[in-house]
C-alpha cells in the first residue's frame, strides 16, 4: 500500500461516519501548491460553499497557495461564505491528512470565523 492509498483508506472511515450522522461536512484537500475547502450538504451530493487558493481574488492576496498563510485565508473565506448561506455547524473532514500544519491552520481560521465543529 502506498502513501496515497493509505490516506484514501483513512478518509473513507471518516466519510462513512459523517454520512451516517447526515450532517454538513467541511472537506479539505491539499496539494503541494494549493489548498481547497468545500462544504457538502447533509446528503453529501451537493456542494453548498467552496473556496480555494486557485481563485483569482485569493491569488491576488496570497500568491503562494501552498503555505500556512494561504490556509488561514481559505479558512476565513469558507467561514464567511458559509455564514452567508446560513451554515454554522459542520463536521470536519480532513480527507485522511494529518491534523497539523496547513490543515490545522485552515480549521482554526474557520472556527475563528464562526463555524462550529
């Protein structure tokens, strides 16, 4: 089993538990150059809110999307957009990534922005 397969195996367990609870889920994905965050509906089929470092407005504020500063910016942005849609409580899905560095920075910024998880 390689590194990617192990991460995907870990993410499946988390997603199965969240699907069982039928709550909205804040899913985070990271690559070396970018970080992405999406909030899925309770049924898991529709994206309610999304934010990423690929967006033009974000790139103007933070040219490098692969650092902790960019993750904090995305966390604040996803919290603002979620509040605008009336979402305030979600389950955090880290997609099998370790909870440190950019993932932790995004989660902390989203909590400060008003999301509860």
